[in-house]
C-alpha cells in the first residue's frame, strides 16, 4: 500500500480537503494518514480537530506548533516548531506523498520538512494570486517545492506552468468548495436556527474578515469600518466567523466579541463547520469581508459578495463580486449595491468560474496514476515557457 499523508491546520482548509480525504480513504491501495496541526489544536480557535473526528476520519497524529501570540515574530517561531516537529514525524512515517492545500505559513514549514526528506508533495491550488497578503509568496514557494499540482482554473494551471513546472504534472481539477456545495446535506432554515441558537427572522449576512498581512497594522482600522457600516443595519442580522491564526487575527476576534456584546443583531462563531456554514450561506442575502469563500462558494448560491480591500486582489471573480475599498463610505456604497434588486437579480444568474464539482475524482485518479505506476522522480526539470521580454 502507498502511504499518503494529508496535512490540515485550519477549519477552512479542512473543509476544502474533506471530499478528497473521503475519496482517497476508499482506495484499497492507499494508506491515508491525516496529520493535524495549527489552529485545529487550539482551544482559542475552537479545537476544530473534533470536526474531523466527528466526520468519521481517524487522525494519525496531532502536532502542536502554534504559539499563543499573533505577532510576526511569533509566527516565525511557530514555523520553526513545525519544521522541527514534522521532521521527526516524516522520519517515522516515511509517506510516499504529502498532500497540502493552500498558502498558509504552517503549510510552508511542513513542506520544507517534506522536501528535505525527499517526500513528494501534491499541492492544491497553486497559481492563484492574493496581492494583499503574504500568502501570495508562500503559495508560489510551495508550488516550487511540489511535484504534482492541482489548480482550480485553467488560467491558474497556466500560471503554475509559467513558474517552470512541467505541464504533464499540472492538472486543472476545479474547486472542492463547489463539490461540497453539491454534495453536502444542507440544513433546513429551522434546523440551522436551532443549531446556532439564533432566530433568523430577518435577512442575514455572513461576515468573515482576515488580517491583510502585507499592510502593517491596518487590520483593526479596516475591520472597524466594516463594523461601523454593519451597525447602521439594525434590521439585518450578521453572522460573524472569526479570523484565522494570522498576524493580528486575535485583534479582529476581540473586536468581534466586543461588537456582539453591544449589538443584539449579531452572533459570532470560531467555527461553524462545513454543513452549518454552507447552510448559513444558502439562506443569506450576501457575504461580506475578504475570505476566499466569498469568491469561490458564494457565487454558487447566487448571492452577492462584498469583497473588501486587497487580500483577494488578483483572484478570478464571478460577476456577483463587488470589490470595494476598506473605508466606511465605500463599504456603505457596496452594501447599497448588494441589496439592490437589480444586483441581486444579476447574482442569481452568475456563472461560477471554479469548476463543475468533480474535483475529488480527478485528484484521486491522478494520484493513482503517479503512485501506483511508479511515475515520480524528484529530479524536476524546469519548464521554459516561450515569452517575449519587454
């Protein structure tokens, strides 16, 4: 059997990996080992590894690495802990391949350990751009350390090839977020209300705002602008999902807690879990913030997304996305547009550019080809694209 190690460090990352994990665990030739780290193991961020176990997955190992601070220095130290800890883990397990998703600092540290121990890496969702976040550099670095690449769109596939990766190792498979929407058992509105202990008898919006890591100390100021606009809409409910364990993430989460205490038209969660989150999306009037979910999942529900600031700048966007600056006036204009009859009608007919929901099948068949046919050689040759220099 081929040993496949799958890394997950955050709730959002796990939600996207879940359909692939399900598919791979049903392949008799694969011995799938799920390794959990980062915010999953933190009480402050909801101990979300319990969601993984609740979904029926067996966790092979839990590796602590997260320091209880969100400064840039603390994140660097957390990466150091991860690098040391995963060096020991990989030495014991010796997996045939490591599967990672995304662009987080925890993932970068783990990939460095895998690279040093000559473990092939399969990376989901390279080639994307997020110009307002350090994730941009991390994502491209992981791409260069990886052997097999799975992208969410064809344009992102071309960008991975542009980074020098051989085209026959780069596969456009679509976004697993779309697969979750098509296959997850969405709750009724009444069951959702019961689950979150909050009556949704008015229109509601979902708000998720993460730190913009390439803008020094602006996260609190930008998020305060969002809160100031939300406060004007007492006839709406707001469901806040809290920020990740990034630099300044705890500042945002404290601001959410303070807002909830002072306003009874809002509720907050460290993690809603996949089913409740998608159910809340289904019945919402819009998504607000700077999460990739507003760009990838929300269009499939035909609802507007207010995409605030530069965190997602450069990503492919459906026609239901409203880009705005992180100022009170611009956010207010975006609210008015998103709630307008004309834009809501447009959003209902938007085309989601992120695939057909068949991602896990494509990933599984590709991994079978490479792992079972012994087609992996870590001596990668740089692929030179024909480009005109200007």
